[in-house]
């Protein structure tokens, strides 16, 4: 979202996290704007029975955990390093001043928030009672449209079955069965274990 050199010039610092290390937890206070430099991060909520529900998977160059920067409330989800990663952190008050000083950047963040909200609407609509195959197709269709996690050249799905399960709230076994069924009905292809949509 923001050039890393610009963030560093404004007083940001970088921090490295190991795989499965918590960056921040749901319900805690926000002190920083976070942007991923390398690696990957799961932005998720954990149910009372310990099941992860992935809200988004963050890739290098993307920000995460930005809601409290706008509404002054605690984090709505936790951020956990999926693998070794590096994150740039800018103090919250400096980030908020940056948005005030740069209307184009503020508009870009408004657009990002709307995109993430649209994704939530899609998931909530499709998670309410639809068949597992419909949930998976909705998720994959959204990502294909957004050109995220699906190769635009070959249609290879770049998500594991576990990641699809975590994003749809399904069990991984259900995702595996549903993907097989979607192949049988011609809605996707499986070649050497890889899924193409």
C-alpha cells in the first residue's frame, strides 16, 4: 500500500517474525500500522473450540490489521505469521497524520476497506446454508475476479485445501470431497493433485 522507504523515513521500524508467531491478537489495542515486506501472514479469528477462521491471507506489499486505525477500537482479528516474515510497523499517530496529509493515499485505503468489506459480504452470504461446493466456487470465483491466489495464465489455484477450509469454515475433509465432486461435474479440474479453476 505505501512505499516501504517512505514508511521508514516517517519513523517506521521493521520486525521479523518466526512461523506461527503472533503479531497481534484479537481484542488487543492497536499501536501500529502493519505492512508485510516478505513472507505471509494469516489474519484470522479463533472460535471458542479453537478452530481458525481465516479472514485473509496477507502477501508482501499488503497491509493488515488496519480497522483500529480508523475506528479506535481493538483488533477484530489476530495476525499470525504463516512462515518466517518481515513486517514494517509505523506508529498509529504517524500513520493517521500521513492519511490527513495525503488525500490520494487516504482514498486508496478507503477503497481497500470497501474491497475487504465486499469480501466479507460475499463470504457471509455464501456461508449461510449453501452447499460446500457453492461456498468453494464462490470463494474461488471471487479470487479469480480479484486476480489473487489463482494464476491468471493457467488458472492454477494457489491455495491449499486447508486454506480453503479455513476461509470457508468447512472441514478439510469436506473441501477434499467437494473439490472431487466439482471435478466430476466439470466446474474445476484436478491434475496431479493441483486444482485449476
